């Protein structure tokens, strides 16, 4: 007999993912806990990483891309002198070095990795090469070159030297930055090798580590009312796009995919608004574009 799923939850969870579980497994566990089918996550965390994992429930899955484009912050350790195949603790050792950078050398190097930089993603990553995930090719020992790409690092700070072999850092960055690659490249710049030995994501946009909930704690919330208190609204990830409120008659048309003319919208003349979100009576109705005061929905929410 096919399992019946509930559609009672629509919104976002800030999950504190623990070490040893993948992002996909985390999503599957939430499906079981909440008995819902539509669940997605924004920004994969490796099994060896912990911290903030934004998880979309129900209709919020339609807004995943907005969370994925948010700024992120990470705390991580670089272990010096060892390069691994995966650029973290999991991979086999490829190269070693006796060179250990000094505190001043590290601090002087960090500005080289702030701002717009070129970065080559790890071969063990989800980057697609001719339609195939890079990590799948790497596991089969199929060598394919991954081109460099431009990414943005807002800040890169040395928090402390743990010992001669390890240092802790804080990075704030945009979408697409691979922390493993950042550690690899910094170590190479410092004339040694390095790999990530600890990684914790502290934030993704408005999702903060201090507010994130453990899977075990989510499982202990037994009723809908209690669970609803930890679910953030769908609009939580839409801060960066304009909101427009419409009346109930207009909302009826928009909710059925029809465009409407809104003469009282004040816009820059001739400007094309690729993305706005539409509300009515406090409810999120749709994502839409606006051109010459016509609102055209491209993603409608089922309330």
C-alpha cells in the first residue's frame, strides 16, 4: 500500500546538520519525521561538514534558488603539510611537505584570496562535466579538467593557530565558493600543502547557526503547532527581491496564472522587473515579473 504524505507544512527549516550524514540523507530523514513528500535543500554540505543547512518544505521548494544565491559564512581548519585526493580528511594522502607557514605569512597571504578570485572546484564535487557529476568521474579514476571560474570572497580571517600543524579560519563568501579549494590554494601559495580537517557553515543568508535545529530535536517536536513554531515562512528567503501587495480579486487571477494590469504600481519607466513576489491579505501568492505595469506570474504558490 502506497504511503500517504501530508501537505501541512510549507516554509523553511534551518537545520544544524551533524557530521557523518549527507545533505540528501538529511532531507530523507525530514520527509520521514514530518511525513511530507516535497522537501529540498539549498547548498549541499559534505558528510564531513556540519552546520547550517536550509531545508525547504512543501511550496517553499519553489524558492530554493533564492536561498542558494545567499551569502554564506564558514568556520574551518586547515591542516598543513598534507594534500589529499578529496582535499579533506576523507581522501587518501597524495603529497606531503615539511613546510609550515608562520602566523605572519598566513595573514599576509589572505588578502590575495579576498574579492573576485579565480577558483578551480575540487574534482570530488557536484560540478557537472558533460552532464556527469565530477565526483562520479573521480571515483572511477576518470580524469577530466574542471575549468577555473570567478567567485567572490567577501572576507577571509585567521581566527587562531591551533598548533604548528593546524589553523582556524572564518570566511564570508558568495555562492559557488568551494572552501576545500580555498584551503588548497592558500596552502600552495604558502609553499606547502593543506586540507580541510574541520568545516562548519555558520550562515546562509538569514539562516544562522544559533537558530538552527538538530534533526534529533526536530523529531522530538510531536505536534503540528510546535513544529510550526520552528518553520520560517516561504518569504524568509525573498528579502532581496521587491514585494507587491494586491487585492483579493487580482490575487484570484494571478493564482490561476493570468497576468493583470496594475496601474498604481510606481516603477522606473521602461524598467523590466524580472522577479518580484506577490502577496495578498498576508499570503504569498506568486513570483512574478513586471513590465509596463503588467504583472505576469511565473511561479504560483498553492495555499
